């Protein structure tokens, strides 16, 4: 365990940071899961709306240091491409 008052305080701060960052990561994953579910259901409007809500949440994670910038950009880019593809799917006419 911590040997000095400073190291004890740093341990407390680290634990508090861990809890906060865990909540942030969980919140980001929830938003990303909503986009994935909307894409899977094939509902383009819902997918676009979910992506619109997920983007600022991911970038907030970047500014808070929970997610790296390139990782967030890559996730947004790939999700946007998949959402766009759901809207471009041909409509079957009989």
C-alpha cells in the first residue's frame, strides 16, 4: 500500500479517476451500441439519429482522455459509412 501521504492521496485520486473514466467508457459504448442496433434493424432514420448523438459523445471521450483521437475518428468514419450504406440499400419492388 501507499507509504507516504502523497502516495496515499495519489492512490485515492487514481481510484476516483478510474471510476469516472469507467462510467465515461460505458456511456460511449452504450451510444455506439445504439447505432449498431439501428443499423442491424435496417432503420436508416434511426441509425442516422443514433450516429448524430454518438459523435459528440465519442469526441467528449477524446477531450477527457478516455479515447484516443484517431480511434474515435476511425469509429465515427466506419459507422457513418455503414449508416450511409443502409440508406443506399435498393428497395425491392414486386
